[in-house]
């Protein structure tokens, strides 16, 4: 098996190069940014990149009307690109035991609080802020408001004892999200590209 080269994947997915990496006229399927990612919208990648770079998601925007590229990157075209990604160093981080998803978001975008299985997320371009709570500490939130709204309106007055775990990923950095932990994300730059690796270690005894 050919050894992956991290710098190659970063180069392929940069704002300047991604439209050359993917076929001409390539369309992407966007998800709404609420907790359920309930709605879909398909547009040309070039149009999405322009929207993302020129617009910022503000706290008063509704997440069910805010669009985001993530979770709809399982086609053969996407898989050919993701085959170049260097998997995280974990026992079940193999191509047959994990699933990859590529994402691009603009400044202020992100996904509201949600839960799923465990995995890793790595920022490739731009900074991405993560907030997390253990499974027994469900945060109070409106699923149709944005994660930026939560950070600016709900987070700020919280007492120290109620604050979430949090970190900001810079390009090249990675976070592990445990099984069934509540988490939300907030992209801090106009072009934030990342890969999440969903793993299966919770199924091992």
C-alpha cells in the first residue's frame, strides 16, 4: 500500500487547488447546520466556495437555513480523494474499520450540538473550535439556532462548573471525540477544511 503524504492532501484541498482536484463543474451536496442536518441542497462547488468565502454566519442566523459541506462526501469521486488522507494513529483507524468525511465551512459556520459514535477530526485549513460535554451532561440548546449563537449567547453567562470541554484546532491539529459525547463546532476562518474519521473501537471489548 502506498504511504500517504500529509502535505500532498493539504495541497490538494486548499482553497486555491480544490476546484482543480475535483472534476470541472463538480457539484456538492450541502446539509443544514442544525442538530439533525435535516435539509439538503446541491450546488456547484465553485458557487459554494464563493458563498462561503464572501459570507459570514452571524449569531442571529438560523442553523436550519445555514448550509454546510459535511457528511455528503461518500461518492466515488470523494473516496478517490480521501484515499490520499493519512488516517489517525489508532487501532481501528484502517480503511475497512473507519469512515471518512470531508468538510468545508466558512467563518461563523459549524454544527449545533449533536451526538454520534467516536472518532477523530483534523483541521487542514483554517481554525475550528470544538466544545464537548460527557454523555450525562446534555447541554441546553435550540437545535435550529447556530453553534455561534450558543457560544455568544448561552456560553458567556455559564458558571465555571457548567462550562464545556473546549479546544481550538489549528491547521494540522486533531481532536478525538469519544462515543456519544455531545459536541458542537464553530469555524473561525473564511475557508475551514477538515476531515473526520469515524471509528469503531467502542465495539471492541
